[in-house]
C-alpha cells in the first residue's frame, strides 16, 4: 500500500473536503490548490448542536433491513469513517456530508424521555429497536453526555428488546445494563470490524478504536453471556476484501456467535468524499479500487436497488459473498444468536392496571 504523509491531511479526520450540499444554493469550494483559501477548511474542533425532536423512534420501509425501528441519539459522527452512508443525512440539517459530518454533531438529549413516552402509547406492540441505525451511539461525545446509557436504562426498565451496533469499546462502560438485558434475551450486539490492518484503519476510520480493541470488546461481552455478532462492514474490494477469513476467524475465537457483512456503496456525496480520500491515501491503488467497487454495482459507485445494494452483484460481489460464506461455515458453524424475548415488556400503564386490578 502506498502511504501518505499524515501532515497533508486534516489530523484525525476521515473526509478531507467539505462536499457540496445539494440542498443549498451557495457553498464553499476550494479554488486555489496553493492553499490561498485554506481558511475556509481549517480543521476546527468539534461543535455540538442540540435538536429537540418530537419523536425519537424512526421507522424504515426498507426490505433490506432486518430491523425497521431505530433510534439515533446523535446525527453526525466524530469517528470520521470516510465511507459512511450516514454522511448524506447531514445535508438535511444544512451541513456538508464531508468535514461537517465529523465535526458538527447534533445531539438529542431528550431521547430517553421520548423513548419512555413512546413505550407508554396506548396499544403499543413490542418490536425490537436498533440503536445506531444511522450513526454510532457510542461515538466519543457519548462518554460525556451518556444519552445512550440513559436509553439503555429505559429499555431495561420496560424489559424491551434492543439491538446495538457500534465500533467503540466505550460500550464496556454499560456492560452492567447490557448483562441484565441479556439475562432475559433482550439484547443483541453487533460490533463493526472490517480490517485488522492498523495502517488502513487510521486512514479509513481515524477516530475509532483499533481492531484488536474491538476483538477484546467482543471477548469481554461474550464473557458476560451478552450475545455478539460480527458486522464486517463495509467490505471494500481491493482494500480489505482479502481479510474476510482472518477477521471472521479472530472474531469467532473472541466469542462472536454470528456474522454479517455489507459491500461498500458510495451514494450521494459519499462518492465525492471517498474518491478524494482514496486518491490522497492510496494513489497507486485508487483507480483499481474504484473500478472494483463499480463492478459490484452495475458499473456505478452508487447503488440504491433493494435486494442488491447491501451485497452488490456481478462476479466480484459473488466471489466476496462466497468467501464470506465459506469463512462463516469454517469458523462459526453451529453458532447463532438466540431470538429476542418479545413477551417480557411491561409498560407503566400495565403496572398501574395491576395496582388497581
């Protein structure tokens, strides 16, 4: 792999540009390669913006998603993963999907109260809810704000099933609540890990913990009988696709009970951000990698086709799928996550009825 000089990059950021927001009539653009307009792209510190939503649970109609209900206590993500599909959602807030996504974080401090209100709706029916359907609920600011921890307390109070996706070992802070949820089959954890190549991670996911730390996270969760799945996401052909067997092997040894994967797709502004990034990070491989990605999505970098956008199609995508299946069979055979318990849920209304019954 061809290395870059990190001094050429915005330190600790994935995106190196602020892509154009399609919803705005005006925006900043780098016109002078000599850096005369660099002041507009300084690597500023992270800023927080508070949102006051009326509802906290989002419902998706995508047939590709296993869970239709999700909660995102944060929009934008300091992890800075350059490939993140959630970058595009930042444009709805008037920000860029590029550097803005990583340094302008929208927080929803009322999320726990809104969730409790949601659970107490008349005739509410239990459906597993995912934390981090869009951005990581354990990104760095969670250490201070603890919104995710308070949400987990609500899930435990009402004995409601919850699924979490994260790549941050900050989750271990909440292992006490997660263990209690696991005792009643009320939690599934997915740990995202797509490479054990530390040089690649530093460029691809600059503010995340190391791959080894994520393996230790899987191990510690498993030791408490908390069910953990490996989320191999995204697979980028030509960059990390050769690591599929080894990542699954090490995750299985750490205690993972299942695995899934997604193939990278560069929808919306993510394509511009990713292309700029890979040409700066791996100039000798850039054209090949972009070509391989397009080969998996009918000649395009983006893909919105239900049924194909997650795993792609064509011979490159098929070979990746086959390698994944063979690896899962070899290292995870006979393992699976127990189904959620959908019968333990008790709303405040139910408890009040029992008091007066």
